[in-house]
């Protein structure tokens, strides 16, 4: 695998509930993280006193975050409305030379900032809200 450009990691949102995914415009930095809680089943009989974990148990989750500048009224409005309506739209994350992650996400954080001598910016946080699928490239 060769070095990839960070701008190719895209976060897309279903714009109208029909599977029409559009890249959330203006993002300069994006990140997706996957997490899996552990279930500790260690007991007095655990070999050598080592911790034992129950495989396949625990809650799995994913989080998406991004920051950028305003570039497109349509995707800005869609993200804002999804947040205020408490919606859980389908989202996609395209990871270059890896694949596409897709599933329901809820916008859990939406921040706006600006200074008098700079551009207005925003930050976006999303949390997985159901099962995710992965399609390799």
C-alpha cells in the first residue's frame, strides 16, 4: 500500500434518506475510530493469574470526527438539521486503499467558531448508532 493523501478520507451523509450520499463539504481533517469494550471473565482459576477476556462479547462502537470551513450550504444545512432533529442518518467513510464503512450515525457534537481576522469554521462529531458494514476496495 502506498502513501495516501489525507484529503481522500471522505465523510459522506445520506442527504434525503434514499441512499444519495454526498461528501460533507469543507472538512479539512477527518478521523474515524473503532472501539470494542472488553468483558473480563478472570477468576481464581485463571492460569497464572492472568486476565481472561470473553471473545466476541462487549459493545462495539465507532466515532467520526472532523473539522473544516463552510463550503456548501446543502451539506451544512443537512448536518445542522440532523443534529437538531436528533436524526440518525446513514453515513459513509471512504478510507483510501482500504474500503468504505457504512451505517447509521448520530451527530453528537456540532461546534462553530471564528475570529475577526480568519474564516468561520466548524467541528463535527458522530457516534455509531447501529451495525456498520465494510466493503473493501
